[in-house]
C-alpha cells in the first residue's frame, strides 16, 4: 500500500502546482468540458492507476468495470471506461473517478513539455486555446518570465521511478485500469477483507 500512497502524494503535489499555475494565469477548463476524455489516445501506466484501482475496489465496482472494459474491447471502443458521456451534448460529460484520475488526465492543458533543446514549452489544449487565447498568452509569457508549471517528462519520471516494472510501460487507458485491478487482486488473492485494515 505504501507505493499507492507515494503515487497519491505525487498527485497531490501536482494538483497544488496546477492550482497555483491556474491562480496566476486564470486558466481553467471550460465549464463541463470533457472533450479530451473521449479521445482514443489516452494512455497511462499500471502504476499511475493503482490509486484509481483501489478506489474501484473500495466502491465494490471491480466486476462492473471489468465487464465494461471487456464490452468496450469487443466493440473496439478505446475510450476510457470511466468516461460518462452525455449523448445530447458532445464533450459535456464527466469522469466517474475524477479525484483518482491518472497523470495525463491531471496535466493535460496545464503543463509544460521539454523540447529538443531542453526548454520548457507550454502545452495548452485546443479547446482552451480557442476559447481563452488571452489566458494561454499569459501562461506563455509567465513561463518565459520564470513561472513554474508541472512538466510532463518530470512528472512521469517521478512516478515511474517508484516502481520501474510498472511505471514505464504506457498502455491504452482501459488496459492500464484492467492491469491495475488485476495487480491489486493478485496482491491479495485471499480476498478483500484486508480493506478494513487499511482504512477502507
């Protein structure tokens, strides 16, 4: 459980950094927007989604999530199994486990990326660029002036180094969630009575 707590601590630090960055720049996702959640390319490592897997077990939803992943696979649907889409309003949707989301979901739109020269460039999403160009410009100017922003590569390495065996291999989001649920199950094959012992 210590490793899961360590991943959760990294997420807390990142959330605090992003909050400070948002306070300075005024940048936020448009209300109700979840366009990025519906994209097919969202990836994570098994290590990144261990806290999420623990929460799925805590809520007793592991069988439902496994079944949903299987069904999506049968239909070659690669969107996140936890993405709750609103059929009437494309992109106006929600994450069923938002507080436990993996790294990319936390950083997307509010992080920097090192370019080939090692310089940090701001990486805003197309929706924010289109709706709030002034905020994006403020963020870019702030970075040039020394404003701190989470950096994708650094955040990834910080988590991956906790357990290289699980931390470096990126998988499509549903496969990462499935891998985390399987890992947690086999860590405790005798059942889930241990949950009470760790405060669940």
